């Protein structure tokens, strides 16, 4: 292929993958497979189709506990089913080419195994009862794929009559520029502007202002203040309106060997009277209902249009139990208290401003991390502050003082 494009060639013997591509290329739903029946056993669910379905995926949802199954190249019939671990079944057309079936559970269970029949006219999910904590881990793990041929394809081995699909070359994780104090021995602070790109975050009541823009402006103000201090090195995870999945944000900090990670956001609430800043640090147990709701909202930034972009895995979850992670969490909490103290003279904080939540973006096991909610974009008074240069300077000055004291203490061994 000319230029920098990559291509992947599939022979006609690459059954499921090729069938999926062909199904997705068909306009409308006239030739789509119909989900003709759903059979529920004591610990299994079988979906039957009138035409072959190449692939499927499933992911877990909470509030209430559910299993969602997406079927590309399929459409739904009029089906209702329950029994076993399934309390009820709902379904619909997620998009013209994808049927979605949602099974509401009457107890915590996950998809332990899934297999298509040889002719791909049925898919059987084996359900496995689990504890609440294991179900929550499955939710974080995200989407499971079924029916794909996992064997790597050798383009040279493709048979005649295959099709060629152009692919963009793989993009390495971008490492942002580091500015500020000279010398690699100076502490490095990574500032993360929340949301970005096709993820706008929260919005003002009139829809004119978006969290992603407010967060970027404040992050840049903090960067400029820290650079002007000449005492630390600084990097921004994003300096433009671009999307990063949550795992990438913390991995940028880890690849740069950051000494501190600060994620900048703007809060929102249905109660438009709610206002004030707050600071979050990592905990698998939320400090209150508001913290739990915020974690659910922010962690969903990786799931857009029903597609899990985060790829959260068991390895990161298990690291949270390690003693090294606990030490990092302790340092994060100490910095959060210091940050609130230094910002408080000019920034209004909510009561109980330091809160704890299981935020994915804070889960770097070896980088002390905090998430700073700078105010409520849903509150008119806070919004006016968030848009003002003076308020942004006040935030930046408070962060600078806290950062300087934090590293002075670390240097002194406190």
C-alpha cells in the first residue's frame, strides 16, 4: 500500500471476521439476522438466530445489575424471557446494524463463558454466580468479545479472492512535552485536563460552556504558574481539545515518571444551588453517595456509544491491594489536605471537601494523584468564577504553593 497506510488481507477462510465485515457493510436491516428465540436455563442463556451471526460482545452494568449483549448484524424479534438468574429481558435496536439485549439479574452473576454453535445460528452464555465485589470488578473490566478468530493473520498467506481492508497504522501513546525547571532531578508534575474531544464532560445550564474547555483553561493556568515558579517540571496530558481514555492519562504520568498527578475537572449537579470546590483521592470504598456518583459518572467517560474504550484489567485492580499502592494513596491524601489548605484563602470549598472514590484516572500505583473539582459548572455563580482569569490565577497560585510545600517536605523526609 502506498504512503503510511497499513492493510490487512483476509482470505475467504477467515470465517467469523470476514462475515462480520460483510454484515456491517450491508445497508439497512433487510438482510440482517433475526433474533428468533431466547432460552433461559438455570445457569445459561441461549439466543437463536434465523441467519448466522458472526460475533457478539457483552458487558456488565450496575444500578440495577444487568448483562448487556450486543449483536452486530442482527435485529430483534418480539421476545420476552425470564427465569433462572434472569429477572427480566429487554431489547432493542442499538443502531441499524446492532441488536442489544439486556438481561436484568436477580442476583450477582457474570458471563463465565460464551460460545457460538458451529453454524453460528445460536449463542450460549454460561452465567456464573459471583459476589458483589467480583461483579463490580467485571463492570470495570468492560466488554467481552465472542466469536472472533484470535489467531493472527499472515497477509502473505491470504488466498485469492480475499478482500483488503485498509487500517491506520498503530499509534503509540503520545508523551507530552515537559517544560519548566531545567534538570531531570527536579520534581515532575503532570496536570490532566479532564474530558476532551468527543467527551465534553458536564455542561452549563444553557449548554454554552463545556467542562472539557473549562478544565483545559484551568490546567493551562496551573501549568503556567508552576513553570513561572522555576522549581518543578510540568507536563499536560492534553494541551488541545483531544480525547484520551482514562487509562492513557495515568499511563502518561507513569511513562514520564511523574512525582505528582493532578486531574482538573468542573463539577455538576441537578441541584443548581450546589457550589464549591472539592478534592478526590483514590479509595475502592466511596466516602459518601456523592463520591460514588461522581466515580460512576467520570469512569463512564471511557464508554461512549456503548463501546468500552478503557480496557481496564485485573492487573491494575490487584495492584490496588498492594502495599506500594497504599503508600501512594497515603501520600495522595496528605497532598489533598495540603492543597485544600493552600487554596482555601481564595477558593470556596464545600463542606467535607476531601472525598474518596474509586476513580480510574487516579489508579496509577506509583504516582500520588488527586482529582480537583474546581467548582460547579451547573451553578451560575461558580460558572462565572470558572470563566474568570482572576479565579483561574487564584487556583493556580494555590496549587503552586501546595506543590512547593509538598516537595519541600518530601525532600526533608517528612
